[in-house]
C-alpha cells in the first residue's frame, strides 16, 4: 500500500511540475487570466439602524466570515499600469443578536424576547480596477490598486433562533417557548455600487503566478430601499489567494 501511495505521489508530482512551468511562462504576458478564492468579512455601516430582524442593517449585527470566489482578466500596459476586470460570487453574512425586554403585570410581569441568528445577502459582482506597482530600491513590494464594483442581488435572507420567556413578579417562569424564524429580507436594493481599495502581493519568486490579494470595499449609496428610513451600507475586508493560469 505504501508503494502504491508513493507511485501515485510521483505521478501527481510529475504532472504538477510541468503545469507550474507552463503557468510560470505566462506570468509576464500582457493579457492574463486568473482565479482566486478567499475569506470575506462583512459588516453594516448603519449609524441610525434599529433593532428589527426583518430589516437589513439591524442593530446588534457583527462580522461573520464567508467564502468568496472570483475570476479575473487583466491587461498590463507597462509595469506601472494594469487594467483588470473581475466577476465575483460574493456572500455577505452578518451575525445578529439582541434582546427585547417588556414590563407587564401578573404572570407576565417580565417578558423577554431574544433573536440570535444571521442576515445574509448574496451578490454577483462585477469590478473594474486600476493597478500599479510599488518599488523600493528597484524591487517590487506590492501592486496597489483602486476601483469600483457593481453588485447584482442574488439572494437576501435571515434566520434566527427565537426565544420567549415570561415571568411573574416573583421571578417564576410562567411561559416560555423557542422557534426558528427564517424568511427573505424585503428591503434590500437590487444593485449595490461601491469603491475598492486594495493591494496584491507576489508570494514566491519561483511560483510567480501565486499571489495574495487584500482589499477593502464599501458601498457608495445605501443598500436599503429609498422608501425606508435610515441609511445602511456594506463594508467588507476581503483576503484572496489566487493564481494566474493563462496569458498571451
């Protein structure tokens, strides 16, 4: 069995080395294509938000990591100017937890309602970025870039574990129950336009096609419908690991 594993490993290695050599040959081409995947940390920018699980941007929200995938095509005019377009599958997830306390009387002297779950918005995103190169003592440090994106809404949903507890004036539980609440968020715009600021780092001199891409994105306008009060924007910190696989 060990011998069979060694043979399989040798075959994979023999196939992998020519692939890297082929990929590396394309690393300095002007027109290049690539793929990348990574982690997306998203949060709401909503200074005047309220606690309501039905509404996007609910108070009590926090970061939640999601996977993100992208494909890109870039054209390098020279080492200081590259234009790049991308298509991305973006899922923005926000943990939401808050509690509502109500004072009553009798057996319902104290009533507590707790929502603990998440809101999630999925987009098909198209981005356009302008990339340059930062040199220090003649050596490449990174490739900073700026850009814009247009995100087209694919899905908007929420899911919460809801718990209700009622107590009398003596602190005894008089009623309690739990249930799962899930549905579609009804107040999210179909389009989200925003800014991109980031930088790309080469990971290896030997494996030139491998790169690390770190960026910040933020909505230009609010993502909730104009008919609703308040302003909610998307903000994301994204880290990609990518590879250039073709070029001419």
